[in-house]
C-alpha cells in the first residue's frame, strides 16, 4: 500500500504544488502587489509541495524495495526534498521580515528582507528546475530508457558467446566470471560489494553458479537487477 499506489499519487501532487508555489513565491518577492494578494497562498502551496516531496521520497524508498532502485531518480528526489524544504523555510523567513519591515518606521534598513528575498528567488528557481528533472527522470525510469531491464546490458543476439571452459579461466579475485542460467557475468567489481559477503561470490568464480544464485536469491528483484548489470555474454556448449 505504501509503495506503488501512494508514490505516483504524491509525486503528481508535488509536481504541481512545488512549481506553482515556487513561482508564486518568486512573483511575490518581485512584485509587492502579488505579495499582498497571493503571498500567503503561494507560501502555503510551496510548503505543501515541500511536505509532499518528503512523502514522495519516503514512498519512493518503499517502492524501491519492491522494484529495482532507479539511482538517478532517487538522487534527484532526495535533492528536491532538501532544496524544497530549505526554500519553504527561506520563503517564510522572507515573509516574516517583510511583515516586520511593513510595521517598522520609515527609513528602517530593508537589507535583511531584501537579502532573504534574493535567496528565496534563487532557491525558488532551483525548485522549479529540480522538479522538472526529477519528474523527467522518474518518467524515464518507468517508461523510457532508464527502465531497469533484466539482461539489458547485452541482448541475446549481440552478446558474445562463451563456453563453460572459457568461463572457468576467469576464476580469481582479480578476474571473476560466472555463468547463471545460460548467461555469462563478470562479477569482479561486485566481489567486495556483495551484501552477503565477498566469500560467497568468490566461491562462484569460474563456475556455473545457476544453482547457488537461484537457491539464494531466486526471483528477488535486486540481486537479479545487479546480476543483469554485470552480463558480458551468453553461455554456449
Ligand atoms: C552473482 C551472484 C550474486 C549476486 C549478483 C548477488 C546479489 C545480492 C544483492 C543485490 C543482495 C542485496 C539484496 C537486497 O538488498 O535486497 C544480496 C544479498 C545477499 N546475498 Fe547475494 N548475490 C549473489 C550470490 C549469492 C550467493 C551465491 C549467496 C549464498 C550462497 C548469496 C548470499 C547472500 C546473502 C546471505 C545476502 C544478504 C541477505 C539477503 O539480502 O538475502 N548471494 N546479494
């Protein structure tokens, strides 16, 4: 429930609320008339957007546990969450300083309000830009070329073919290949990164590891996506 149904729902809210709120705040800083009429509305919209960005990040993490993690999109999502929260905080600070300036006697220094206004405008532009790239990378992860596809590294037709004897020659920590289910993988760079420990991968070097891999990981998405990213060819007799 927390993953798939919620993530698309909250991201669409964030994708609307963040740019609308950020542009509204930007216009409020630049034009006092806009501030008077729509300032509070823009601030609330931006704040709702920032809270939705947190929700999007959290539901995205849950979703990544069920599917594979689209790295670029996750990085942008985290950046957007932080930048939108900072922007909302800056915008409220600017608002508070402007209100104080309105109440202050004529001739008081406008410096603090102006400085916070300039920071708010810069941050609001960053929010709009980051919302666009985060949304785009998310759409790409679902529909486009960024989609994590098992076996995407080498297609059956284009992949080089290796015999088990050739695979067996790559049987060391420095050069570790294994075959799984008719495909050949170079596991060398993964040895030290395996969450289940390096020894379990070292045991596979130079072998047909189909049974060891499927017994341990069967159809779990993460190990299979990791494996797919390391494919170097297909196994032939
Ligand atoms: C090329 C082969 C393998 C790959 C690509 C691989 C990949 C992975 C990945 C991605 C994880 C993290 C899982 C997660 O975060 O959900 C993991 C965890 C683990 N792996 Fe492997 N693995 C391989 C082979 C093996 C083998 C042969 C064994 C045992 C004989 C093993 C034992 C474990 C254990 C105990 C964990 C930690 C607990 C778990 O998440 O299941 N792995 N592996």
